[in-house]
């Protein structure tokens, strides 16, 4: 007799469930587990759940429910199930049927065993000497290795390679190949719902199913070849084919190269800020891991123009824009009372290097900009949306526009 307990972040036991399940399933020694920072923060954000499976009063396994697709009006979830060592086998059909009953409303559940044999149908799209597409099993393993190279992450912070399989069905699962080597990867998850949108957007966008673009990494030897831009372009095209109008992802507000790509080249924008979103520390995150949540509307004219190559992606030069008011000068001088139509947040010229060279100064930058972003960003009256990146000599800035109906219309 099975006894199932469904966990969701609204109940309040989510962090305890994640800690217990990962610990009992082997933690860092189990490469099939999702990272704890992902389970704690992102899985509930995309509409996922946790599951404790008991038999005769004893835990026999744990599951994580991932949004998979909509079947008409019925949400379908993938149940990624991990039995405890020595536990009696659970019948998949019984487990998915009973799990579906626990979910709110009508729902369907697909069983997924991360330790089973899986299929990896590859795809290929040649752009110059680069080859983009869905990865093979070995290339999926390469993507896991690239995570370690780029972020110097410990094993427990790496994503499992099997999630690229056809059976798990990622929302986005791409690699870039060059001269027989896996050079980069990008993956994202299907997302049910999300934060509220302005009424204008709700009326014109399909927003029940979205895409949460989770992680992208490019090996250092292949940077400067526009691989990140091309991966995102292909992701946008695939999203359009699936009928997805909204793509979200998180980014460190202080990484200027990412800002230049995200806002200037891709046409994404930001009105959501999350201070100290993740608890981890790694090579690129020596201080509190605050994050922006970006919104990308791949079908909008703003984005389509940028992806087409017709748009000249020149960064703003603040020396030529005297009307843009700065809300800070470095990590100390701040102004929380600006009412200008366009504002600029100064950020460090090289955030990665600063964290390595002066951790105290890096903390001051983070604390100052955290307070500014929390004060100014949003979609309400008098708030601001970050839409661009800018420079002035060696200094670096993010540019925000005050929310108006005209701005909301132009972004859509």
C-alpha cells in the first residue's frame, strides 16, 4: 500500500523536503539528482512539486514533478522518480495515477526513471563552422562538464546529463559543436504560469505555458564567436514553433557582458529583482547571488528585429545622453528620489574580476545596487523597466525606462 505526500512551496515545508530527499538519495554522490539550488528556487517557480512515497509507513522513494506540456486544458507533468536504496519496486502506473489525483484540478503524470536507458535523438543546424542542435548522450555528458569548467561548481551543483533525453523532454536542450568538440550548451524547462503581467500583455500573449531558460555556458576557448546569441536565437525559434510567447531566465545584475547580450542584442528586459536568490557560492558568485528575472518576448517586433540581424546593436553612450539621470555613482553615492523618464544604474566594469580582487568592495557594490533595484524596478506607476546597457568610457550602466502605456506597448 502506497502513501504519497505532495510537497509545494506554499505549504512551507519545501526546503525541508529538498534537504531530506537529496540527503537520503545520496546528495553529491548521486549524479542523477537535480542541484539543491535548482530544487529550492526554480522548480517551485516553474510550477513543479515534490513527492514523498511511503510504503508501510516508511519512505521508499522521492519524486520531483516537472511541467511537461499542456494536453488541451490538462497540465501534464514529468515525475522524475528516485527510489531509496533497497526499496521495493514501485509500479509506475500506480504511482503516476495516484500522484495525478493529488495534484490540483485535472492533471496527467508521465513516469520517468533517470537511471533507465534513454534515447538522445540528435539534430544539426550548421551556421558557418558551428553546428547547433539537440545533443547525443556523450554531448549531454559534455554539457555537464562545461558547467564545471565555467563555474568551477562542486558535483552537487551540476545538472544531470540524462535530462537531455527525449523521455525527460526539456523545454530547450541545445549544444553548440565546433570541430568535433562540444563548445557550449543551453537548456530550459517548460513553465506553467508565472508572475502577473500587465493587463495589456495578458490580453495579447499566451501566458499559461512559458519557458524558463535555466542555464547557458560557453567554454572560454570559444567565446567571442556569438555562440550565446545564436543559441538564444534558435531557442526563440523553437519556442515559437511550440506556441510559447514568453521566455524567462535569471541573470546576475552586475555582469555587464550578459547585460549587453540580454538587453541590447536580444531585446529582453527586466522588471523583477530577487536579492540573494540563491544560497550557493562558486567562481562567479563570491558574494550574495542576487538575480534579475528577465522577460523575453520572442515574437515581438523588438526581439524579431534584433534576431534578424537588421538591428545595429550599438550600446548607448551616456556621454551622448545628458537626459538620462544616474541614480548612483559607484557603490556609495545613491539617489532614491529620481523621477526622470530614463535612469541609469552604474555597475562594476568587471564584476568577476572585482570579486576575486576586492571582496569587501564587491559586497558594497552588491548591497548598494540591491537597494536601488528593489526601490526602482517594477511594472507599477512610477517604476522602471531595464531595457538597455550603456557605457561611458570605462564605466558600465544599466538603463531603465519609466513605466508608461507607450513603453508597455513598445515592448510588446
